[in-house]
C-alpha cells in the first residue's frame, strides 16, 4: 500500500481547501493506514484552537482535526519555521497532537511518502 502525505498549506477559512483536504484525508484513511499529515505555511492555522468562522459565515471544520486519532492517523507534523513566522511558537493547545519539526527534517520526512497531496 502506498504511503500518502497530506500537506495543508492554506489558512482554514476563506477557501474550501482545508475542509476538502480533511475530507480526503478521512476517506483515504479508510483505505490506508499509512497516512501522514503536514501543516506548513498558513496551513499551521488549520489546527489552531478557538477559531470563530461563523463571523465570516463559514463552517467550523477545524474541530474535526481532533478526531484524527480515532481514524488511527497519528503521524502529524507542524513546521517550526511556519509557526515562528506567525508568532505561534509558544502555542501549546493545538486541536490535535502534532510533532513540531524544522523545515529540513520535514522535507526528509515527506520524502518517505509515495504520494503527496497538497491542500
């Protein structure tokens, strides 16, 4: 079975990328237990707690990231540089447990996957 990496690079609201990526991830996890999730660039905002998308008339899909462990999706990574650029290095309460990695280590980890899907 192919190892599949899902890379989130866009902010959670304002486009459907995050919601569509999450739906694709959950659907794929039913077929493969080799899924990894990477949050890079504005994608780190996907799992930031206390989002209020109702203010922009958007659906709150980010809370669903919290159930990934129930789908046996446990390989989740945050880019340290992306967090630093957004002033989020001290943030501790993410919507899911994710390992914070330096960009170079993240790239090496991504190389271990057969397919990479970006949202």
